[in-house]
């Protein structure tokens, strides 16, 4: 418990942590550097965290911290607001204001992912953001859902990224967090144009991910769903360095590759996997797969199965 309190005070902010069972406390914490932004992943036994005016004077990173709850229940009180969040919810607090955070002992271990956003990178007025402090933000719809998915994917894939890529991911995190908060404040029209554009691109990417198995997924369908012209859609993707068709095909091929390497799916025909992810026929799929990965789907599957067997034998 003492070790964890020290980690939180040094890496997040000074706070008074207490536990009903300090001798049995368990906690883990990791910090990911994303340039101006940092992401923290934490897992801990239930505790109470209080931040007083004296602690703020002792150390204040001057951040907004936006948390996604992955396991457990958390109650937060700050600036005359109070909320209780469950799995999948988001909540915001300001490190420059006193706060009181509680985790019920009956709920078991808590897991949370936190974006630590310097106040000067969030282009929303502090007076308006005060309304969002200690408010439950359901993370299953709209921009909040996209942000929650993004925060989860950061944890899953950041280890394979270069420092330059991590800085870019940090900039995207700021844009998505800002768009999410602005949506709840009805202030989207006040966001900088580049923030609105990035949020829109991320919404489109999420739509594509959820509809990869639909063979009718194409630029006209995507443009209609997002109330824009096909020309505007192509311009958005051109600015991102990848065409709409290329994005759809790349993600379909990556999903197929994952399924072909899955031993649990080895009895499923290659043609069925191709159809599952929206390819119109096995000939087209085989040609696209070979162009992308240098092997036919059947050759890739055989190689993946042999590698998995060899790995198990080595153990």
C-alpha cells in the first residue's frame, strides 16, 4: 500500500490513499508517454483517494484526467458534483480542484485506463468543462464509445509503436477526448476545424470496422451514413494518406489473416472466412491476400498451424 501510494503521488498526483485492508492491498500501475499526453493503466484493490487543497499546493500537474472504468465501481465527488460509474463508463476530474474518490470494498479489484490531458491542450473553456467534472459519461454510444474503444486499443497495441507514432496517437487522443466532452456540452461547433475533422475521421473508421463483413460496404454507403458527399469522403481519406477502398480492403485482409492463424478456426473453409469479412469471392480474395502478404491464404494457414505446433512442442 505504501509503495502504491508513492507511485500515484509521483506519477499521477499527490493524493491520500487509504484502504480498509492495507495489509492485503494489491496494485499495479503503468504509464505510457504519448508526447504532451500520457495514458495510465491501473489495477488495484478497493481504496479511497482524497485530494485536498494542501495536496494541490504541494503538487499539481494542472491536468484534466479522463478515466475509462474497465472493472469494478467508482464514485467520485468534485466541484459540487458527484457520480458513480460502472464498467464502460467514463468520468472526468480536474487535478487543480479537491476531490474524493471511493471504490466499494464489495466490488473486488478495480481496473481503469486514464488519459492525462494538460489543461492547455484541451480547446474548451474551463468554465464549461466544470460542468463535466464528476459526471458519469456512458461509454457505449456516440463519441464516448469511440473514445472508449480508442483508449482500450492504446493499451493493446501501443507496445508495437515507434515514439513518433505514439506522439501521433497522443494528438488523436486529445482530439477524441475533446470531441467527446464537447458533445456532452453541446459545444461541438466551437471546436477547431482540425479537431472536428479528426473526430469525424475516427467515427468513419469505427463505422468501417463494425461493417467490414457487409459486402455492400463502399464509399457511397459510408458517405450517406455520415451525411456527406462521396467527394468529401474521398478528400478526408486523401488527407489521411489512404483511400477509402484501400482502408476497407486492408482491414478485411488483416481480419482474414487473424482468422486464418487461429487454430480454433482451422476447420472453417478459407472461402467462408473470406465471405465473413466481406470478400465477394475466393478468387478475388486469394489474389488480394497474396498481393498483401506474399502467400496464398492456404499457404499462410498451413505455415501458421505448423508454427503454432512447433511452439507448443518447444514448451
